[in-house]
C-alpha cells in the first residue's frame, strides 16, 4: 500500500485522465489545487471551495510554520480540523517561500538559515525540518525540500541547485515518519536538458509517491517555460502522479495537460480575483475598466459560475471601485470556477478522445495557437 | 392601501411583536436590518444574509448617490437587481452621512450643500432631492430628510434642528412619486422632552407610513440615550411601524424592544465583525486577544451560528492575526447571527408573554440589570 496512487483511465495524445487516490478521498485528474496559503483559500469557506469543484487544496508550510506555528495546528487537531477542510491537503516544502519572502537567507549543504518576514526570527529549514513540519501539520501529500536558488538560465547556478536538490532527496524520504502521508520528489535543472535529465533520473530512482516538475515559471521566457513543460511532462514516470508546480495561466494549464501532467496549483485565480483581474473564455479582463461601468451582462457569457449566474459587470465594478470586500470574494469565486471548469472540460475531452479539439477551441477563443 | 402596514399579533409589557408587510414581502418584528452601505452587506452574499435570518436590509443613500450614482443603479434595474437582494430595502435619507462624512457642508432652510468625501464634488441635498434619489434607487421604505446637526445636549441647536426637520416634513411627503414605496418621518429634539413632544406631534400629524426616532446615540451619555428610548418608544403611534435608528449594542436593543420599537439597524455587528470584536452571550470579546491562541471551543458555547458550529477560536484568531479575509467574513457572520438571534428570541418571548424573563436572563448573562 502506498499513501497515494494514480489510476489512469484514459489517454489522449500525451494527455491523461484518471483518479488520484489519497487517504482523504479520491480526486479526478487533471486536477487544480486552489492555494490556501495560511490555512484558508483567501476569503472562502471550505464548503464553498468544495462547491466550486475543488477536491484538494494546497497549504504553504512556510506561512503556517511562521504563523500560527505547526505545533499549534497539531494541538488543534491538525490542519484539516483547524481549517475545516476535510479533503486532501498538499503542503509544499517551505523552500520556495524561504527563497522568495524570507530575509538574510544563507544556504549550505545541510539546509537554509533565514529570518522570517513576519517576526524576523532566525529559523532553519532542512529536509528533516521541512518533513517534520509538514507531518506535524497533518499533510496528506508532502513535498521534498529542494534548492530553488538557481536562476533558470544560469547553468552554474542551476547545476548547483540541482545537485543540492539531488543530495537532499534521500534525506527527505528518511525523515518521513507518517507512512500514510505521500511524499513527492521535485525535478530541478533550470532550462538545461542535461541537468533536468540527471535530476529526473535521480528522483525517479527513489520511492517517491509522485514526481513534481519545479523551477518553472520563475523568471524564464514563456517559450522556454513551455519547452520545459512540453519536454519533461511526458518523461515523468507514467505510473506515478505528475505535479506541475505553480503553473499558471489558463493557456499554460491547457498546454501542461497536453504534456501529461495530472495536478496543478497556482495563486493566479485567487490573487487576480482580489485585484479585479478576471479570467474569461476570451482572455483576462480588468473589471475596474470604465467599459464595465454600465455593463448589464455577466463577466463571461460562457460561464455558469455562481457569480456570472447572478451579478452584472456593473455591480462587480462598483464593488471593486468602492473597495467592498464582496468584490475580491466574487472575483475569487469566478476565477476559481474558471480554473476548475477548465479541468472538468479537459478530463471530459480526454475521456472522449477529443482533447485536441478542446485544446484548440480553448486556445482559439483566447486568440492563441496550440503548441506542438 | 398603504405601502407598508404593521400587524401586531402580541404585546408583552410595552414590547410588541407582529408582521411588517411591504411590497417585497413580510417581516416578523422586532426585526434587525443589516447595513448594506454601498449595495452590499460587507463581504456577504445576499443569500447568506438571508440565510442568517435577515429579511430586510438597509442601504445608504449618500454612499450610493456618490458612487455609483442612483442613475446607474436605475439603469441596472434598481438596487434589488443590482445588488441581488430581492427582499425589502430601507434607505436612509442621506442626511446623516452628509453631516458625518461630507466636507464643507452648509445648511440652510431649503437644504444642505456639501462636497462628497470621495470626489469632492459640490452637491446639494434637499427633501425633494433625497426622495428623488431614494425613488431612483428603488427603495421600499424611504426616510424623510431631517436636520441632524443638533448636538443632543444643546437646547438651542437641538431646537433649531428640530424646527427645520419639522418644516421639511411636508416637503418630503410632497416629493414622493412612487406610491408603492413607504416613507417614514423622523422625530428629532435631542435630549429635550418638549422638543421631542413637538417633533412627535408634527410628525404623527402627517401621513407617514412609519415613525422613526432619530438623533439617538449621537454622543449623549448612555443613561440619556436610554431615557430617550424608554420615554419615546411607547409614545410613537401604535398603529404605525416604529423604527429606532442606528441603535446599538445588544443590551440597548433589548431595552429598545422593551420600549416597543419594531425595527432596528446598526453597523456594529458588521463593523465589529471585521475588526475581531465579537458578540457573545457574556459580552463582547476581542478575538485577537492572546487568550484565544489555543482555544479549541467556539466563539460562544451558546451560539448555533455557522461559524460557532464549525470553527475554533484558535482558527479565528489566526485568521485575524494573519489578516486573512476569511476572518472579517466569519466575524460578520457570527455577529449578524447574534443580532438576528436576539430578535428571534425576543419575538418568541413576546408571543409567549415571557419577554420580561427573556430580557432579564439576557442582561444577567451580560452582567447588566434591566431598566425600569
């Protein structure tokens, strides 16, 4: 018995659909995970997130470690009891936030020392510490700590980060005590195929329950990002869940599904929802734009989300302009629905063997062309 | 046929319970109206507000006039279609906000000139303009424009404001074109019984569909406020709905129900909910207090609201401390439930003839004593 397993029920080109089994329920894939940074998907009740169709959410280990602290979460019965989300939760390793948010960080072969961005306390993250925190939180799918320092296009830095990530792989696995929690390894290597190759070989050689592609969408050009996704998605082990980390725009997700990835997370739908940037079938729109001042129609005529069924653009614009809390909330609902609907449509299309036309129609509406 | 009517079904002491009939449905009284300032009860979906038991909400004429403007609201089908709230809506006259928010205001016998606090545009509010805006919004219960300038304890100022309010009464009524919308008059007069008397006599002599007590809780001492409420509540006409404006804390509401008022509005539950000040049967608590850091129990053991049924104090405190949008939202839900539950309990107690003991038990839990 492994903590998670994926059952692929249909394949269409390189895209695949199936079911990811976890100890807290099964998830149809491809699946999008809304980001619940500090133990809540911002502004949303757990039952609303589930009502939109999400079956798994992501929580950030760094944020929860800094505040309120994993020990408090455990005392309160774990992250599920604490937050009220009873479905599966994937936690990241905390590494990415240490590298993007924390101060005065110094990395060495053993781990990384930093000051957190809230209290400025000196803290240390190692593979053992990361797994310890994730287990204390009660994560269902844990991520191995990796070195995310490499600038994707700098071969020396990318190689260094990849080697350190590789060296930490067995330490992450050895640190796991909760054998019911899955642990995924992360492939690094920047834009360099030989580094990616070495990283993938090392990661797949270990008994990780799933494999993630990391270090993507970290500053590289869009075509470079697409090439990495398209090249490495299909090469991740078939029999294990494939997780593309932190991606991305709807068109990137469609292309990543085409490359055979199963699960995704991204802050865009929630973050953009809060700032009036709303996803539609014809691209992203800024709801603060004056053109929506007296628009009676919904955000997107093609959308059947709870917001589009009930509210006009004019009302949404008014809420954003007036800084009414309901604006960010409605924008979040709409954007999450858009992402989750994209996944529903993709699953259905793959099952029917019509993913190529689903993908083409989706991209055409956005004025884009499908990749190779 | 009058636009609204109240049917009193039971009386207990001076307290009364019944049904307020409006063109958009009937409301059991005593009733609390959540405040939906700019067309939304902050952070709440209309169906959630209704789900907590609210049957009527208040919208602020000043805010909607300044942004997005009543003409836009009309173009969008009126405030109900615009905001998605299909039940009755009471609008204030805009006067109170002009006096509390606007700049450079000058009042004369015809009306008030001011610059709004958003764009700084020069605007003018008269009884005719106020009723015009309220009708354009599509209000179900409109409030007459009154002069709220009087400091409650200054007899000269209070007399001046009352006289002007009195002089404007017929102008408000004459301005009404929508005969399906109710129009309430407001009794002013500060802390002075002879002024209140004169104001009440003038107001009741006009065919207003309901009578409100205004100029209460505007800076006077608590005992003075209570005396005004207790004195004047029972003297408002029996056969018309009695509205106590902008009051108040839970204990004030209990006392105001005891004085025979039917409908109430106040920003406290929503405003305090956003800043972690939560109402409980034992008084208000600040959820940011360190004592709640690891409290597993709900906000209030006696509370059956959706928040108390699901979330711990520890989680709520974490949300507020982390500035998570869900904190203000959950606090708002809890506080609104508390206010609406207070009304449910009062209605039930009046029907059973046990309001005195309901009131006493309620106040005892708060460590207060019932008034005369």
